[in-house]
């Protein structure tokens, strides 16, 4: 049952207190949200695979309260790693070619903007921790010529660690242009070409800091911002991009956040880059902090990591959904929707559940309870609720050979342009379906039901799949 995996508020609050003991952190502009994370793992190979999927669970800290956290049932383990993160791991045997497995969590949270001040006390890392957070790793390559050359040019021996860190922050902010191309390259490559994503900004800044012996790590989060509001529901938001930044250990602050990629965006707008030095805006739901490497379940990921024995056999498509507002009892809400979902046997019954934004996200969280034989009714309920996931389940049924009413086929639900986008990704082979899942995670938020045409339409034809 979900209750056996529920992480209590006492555990969440204790984690928050331990993580930031003695630090002077001011928080403001709190906003409530109910969040659902989902990862779909697809076997895109031509043979069965044993897979494992690990993801970090959000915990309370100085800039976020996690009132309730419900991982999906069936976890093989939920363990605390060396950095204090809670990592849930799910294992599936003999996943068939083209088969999709879904894993995730739900949480009720409140996120804040936060400012880190000097605490008036000295924060010292134990030597073992200092060695760990100054070590070299493949993504950093702190001894490479470009890293050492920049280190020597930017950091003078008489500078304090905070001054050196500010010089490195200023460099990556001013010289690296933000580009997201679906890959993560190591710091020397990023510093040479002066282009990279938020992860690559982080690798570059960490490389320069560690080349000076300054302890640092990274943090990762989902974006709970109004900018990722969906077209299909003004209360529901989707984030499939996520975000990563750096934390530096400074003796007068403790762990201190700096965000090079957001600083660059601010600089490009003639804004104040200091907003991203020791400050974090509201809307970041942190899930992970620590370091990369192959000695932990997350590897170099900070949201989700899926693995199997055969290289490149898995395609993952993960999205963080959130609904504005709060729930007083997420556990009770899940139990209520579970009862209704188990009894739903018609499109009308599903529509009654799916019309409310929060109940709809809970229903998706509990989707494993809906047998494929009920997917046509589920698609009908989603269509009645004007939710684009109706297209997904209609396409899934066609691919699986499950009969649909004529009004619920993908061709009937969508206009000509959208059905063309869907059908060209629905070939029978596993790689095509995996590609569809990857495209769909970004396209769905841009789909809306046209009351004039009485079909779903894609409002942004050129989807940036990265």
C-alpha cells in the first residue's frame, strides 16, 4: 500500500534541519503546489531487457517544505545516499521490446525564494568530505590545459575562496552561451567552445573551483514556474527540461548556491547577475544535491537514471507535472481517487474523475490500476475532459490492436497536421514508439482542444525535443 512507502513529515523536517544547521538563510515568496513526477522507460531494443530505474525524491530544506511525499508503490528499495538524498529504485524483469514502464512520485510542497547570508560562525568540512568534494571526475578534468589556464588567469593566490569563486562565476556567466542539444560534454569541451546547457555550466564552474581546491557540488531540480503552464489547462504545468546549479562550500556561509546559466540569461537581459550568486528564485523544487560518478545509483543524472545490461536499449521520457494550490491531505486524496478509479467502467465514469486538475494527476499517478482493456473508456474520459493524453491512449490502443470507437481513433481526435505528427512516429518497431514517447513529453503541453474544429490541435508545430 502507499501508506507503507509514505515518508512522514517528521522525517522530512528532520532532513531539512540537518542539511542547513547553523546557516543564515532568508526565505520569502512561498508558493504551494501538488507535484507529480513520472518517468516512462521504453525498451527500444529487439529483445527483452531487465531494467532498473532510480530517481531522487524531494525532501524539505531551507527553501522548500515537503508536506507529504508518496513514491509509487512497488519500489525495490528507498535508500539514503552519502549526500542525504532519498533514492527510490524500481526493478523490472524481462521488459519486452516496445514495452513501457511508468514510475514516479507525488508530493505536496511549498517552495520559496531564498537568500544566503554570512552566518557569523565558521563552517568547516571534515577532511574526508573536503577530499571528496575536491576530487577530479571525468566530467570535470581539472588538470586539463584549458581549466588550469583559466584558473591561473582568474584566481590570484592572495584571494579568499569566495573571491576566487566569484571570479569563476563571472567568467562562465559572461563567456558561455546557453545551448541545450541533448548531450552533456565535459568541462574542457564546454570552456573551449563557450556553449552549454545548465549542466555544462555546472561542470565548468565545478572544474575551475576544484582546480583551486575549493569544495563544491551540484544540485538539481524541477521547475515549478508559471512559465511552464500547459496550453490544455491553466492550473496544470509541465517541466521536462529541469535545472542544475552549483553549491560551493564557503567557511562563512556553509553550502552556498551559484547559478551560472541563469546568471548568463540575466546578463543577456541587462539584469543583475548577483541575483544568482547566493540566491535562488522561487519555483525550484530541488530533488538532488551531491556529485556525479558511477559509484551511485544516479550516475551523472539528477532527476532519474534508467539502466539495463544492453547499452542504448532504453529510452526514458520524464516529466514533472504540477498543479497550483495545495491539498490538506494528499494521502486521503489519493485514497479517494483510487476508489473511484477502480470502479470506473465507462468514459463518463472516467470523465467524472478527470475533470478536476488535481484528481486527474492523481489518476495518472495510479494508472497501473487501470487494465489496458479499460483504455478505450479512459481515452473517452480524457477526450471529454479535453485532455490531450486521450490521443496517447488512443494511439496506444491502435498499436496494441485494442478496438476503439470510431470517434476515439487518433485520426478522429486530432486535426490533419497533428495526426500526421503522431502517425509518423507510430510504426510498429520499438524504436519508433520510444521516439514517440520522447517527442510526446514535449508536444503534449502544447496541445489544446479546438472548440471550433472539435479536435485537438498542436499550437507549436516545431517542437524542440531537447
